[in-house]
C-alpha cells in the first residue's frame, strides 16, 4: 500500500502544472512536436499572405534541416523570385532565369543576404515553440495573464545580443500548452522596452506537417494601435 501511495504521489507531481517557464516550453514542444521531428524536418510549405490594400503573395518553401537546404519561391504581382541555399552555396533566379541585372536584384531584394534572412525568418516562426530551446534564447519569467480575452501562461524570452535585441512574449494554452500567440517589442535608447513598438501575432488552427503541428493562420497586428498588418495562411 505504501509503495502504491508513493507511485501515485510521483505520478501526481510529474503530471501536475508546470512551475517554470522552461517546463511550459517543454510541454508545448511535447504538444507541437511529440516525436522530435522538427530537428529532421524535410518537407514543403505553401504560405499565402494577405495584406490590406495589397495583392496576395504566395511563398512556396522547401526546408531540409538535416541536409541544410532551403528553397523559397515567392510569387507577387506576377514576379517570381527564387532563393536557394545549400550549406554555403547560394543560387538566385528571377522569373525562372539566373540572368538578371544587378539593378533588378537590388530593386527586388534578390540577394544571398536576403535568402539567409528569409531562411532564418521561416525557420524561426514555423519552428516555434521548438526554436525557444536554441542556445541564444534566454528564458525569462513565467506568469499567468489574460490576453485577447483568454487566460494564458505567458513566457518572456530575450536573446543574446548577437542574435537580436527584441523582447518577446509567448502565450500558451493552460490545458494543452499549445502556442496560440506571441508578441515582440523593441528597446528604446536606454535599453528599456518601448511599449509603442513591435507587433503581436495571433495563431489559429493546426495543420500537421511531417509530424509537427504548425499553426494554419498567423495574423499580425501593431502593438501601438492594433492595426492589421496581414495574415499568413498555411495552404
């Protein structure tokens, strides 16, 4: 009987509510990526971006994290731009051709530097919450809060200055620990958080891709005035 009581006590503690921000992130990863598939992710994503007073943009992405390969084909206003990265190698194409001028490249942002930027951008956003375990991430405090009319577990995250200076907040569901929203702020000249800067992003729906649960919709707003920036739809 004593052994049974001890076992039940251990199970109760292990299944209880998380007490630290790191524990919340671990449980969120267990929800979004229960079999650790993100580290070996090799699949394609098609993202349709809708913005107010602007034409839609279609981004077709191939990401191979094991083979360190990233391909992005972005179509906007009948212009096709392709960025290809494989290790230290970079290729670029405009409307399917490698023959384009330096002026066109500068005007359209068709550069290898831009390719690296897009790779980091998509890997970060579509790799959340797993990316919160990167070495550069500095996990801050955990608090219970209300955001957009719903109660959440809120985690503050900052980064090594070599990576970025923004201050991030991530909002996790109380029961499933699914990541449902996040926001970031810039710092002012004194290094304090500028509450009139940055954006917040609301996530909606789930689509499973290669064993990873990824939000189907990602809607962006300004923190300062709640103005809609746009919505990404995972097709």
